[in-house]
C-alpha cells in the first residue's frame, strides 16, 4: 500500500536547491555503485537464469532495507523527510499537537500579518522546491507552525487593528478578500502612522511567527551541513 503524502511548495535560494539536488544525485550514485558491486560479487558466470534473478531480487530487497534505515539517502523527498524530523526534534516540536480550529490551516497565502521571509530575486528566494512528506509528518509540521505562532499572530492582528499594515499589505489583503483597491487605499490613508516603537514591536512579533516554509527551509539548510556519507560495506 502506497504511503499517503502531503505536498509542500517552498521558496528557497538557488544555492540551497542546488545543494539539495547534488545530495540527492550523490545518494543515487552511491546506491547504484553499491548495487553494482554486490552484483559483481554474487553473480557468477554461467549461473542459471532463475538463480541470477533471485540474486538480483535479494540485492534489490537489501538496498530497499538500507534506504528504510537510512544507510542510503533515497530520493530527494526521503532526504528532506529525515531532515525535517531532525529539525522538529532540534526545536522541541516533534510531539502530538492538537488540531487547529477548522479552516485555519486551509487559509491561502502566508500566515496573517507576516511579510515574505525574503524578497524574490536579488539574492532572495529565487527558486521553488516541491517536497512530498509523509502525511503524518506533514500534519505535524503544519500544526507545530500554527500553535507555535498563534500568540504572535493574534498580537499582530491587534497591532494591525491599531496601526494598519501599510499600503502594500492593504492592497494584497484587498485583492485576497475581493475588496476594491480604492476602498483599501482610503482605509489605509485614514489610519495614523505607527511610531518607531510600534514598528519595533511589530518586527519582534513577526520574528516569533514560524511558518511551514521556515521549517522546511531550515531542514534543507541542515542537509547542507551534514557530512557526506561513505559507501556501506557488504553485509
């Protein structure tokens, strides 16, 4: 039975994506080299076809087992999955989280009140990574990000009720909620300008918001820090 997976689309830097793709290719080459070596060791000249097929099958089974226990990295999704688990453990977030209120996790776009983590282009997140995590793990990522950020998000909502989010955010929210841009601009213009102290509070609150993209990006960065594995010896 195929494992049910959850898809994530994450903005990343070109360098992060290149390192991840290189790691996946290295792992694939490493596994293929191991399989080729085992075949050279176990397949004998003139071996009956059925016996040779059984040897190849046993080698495939062994390679699959080594992927499951982490001796081989497996696919890009497998590599990111392990790194996400490590990132959750490192942050103390790998635990049972209650289910968020209905509809909260289905809201489109970024978490309320948060700007893009980095601008697209100009050294920012210029590339997109699509990764499929096991459904249980993906659900943990979503719930952990929601509950970890809940207090800060609510404080940002209160902040916006007092000071507004500025013209750019007002226009994005208007488009998202099918509100005419003219009305959004009038509402933004009618709010008092936030003083420096209030802007500093907003920035601190934004830093406390953890998104699913933040977690996956941190996992990808963790992959780049890991040492390159060596080729496993014959069992």
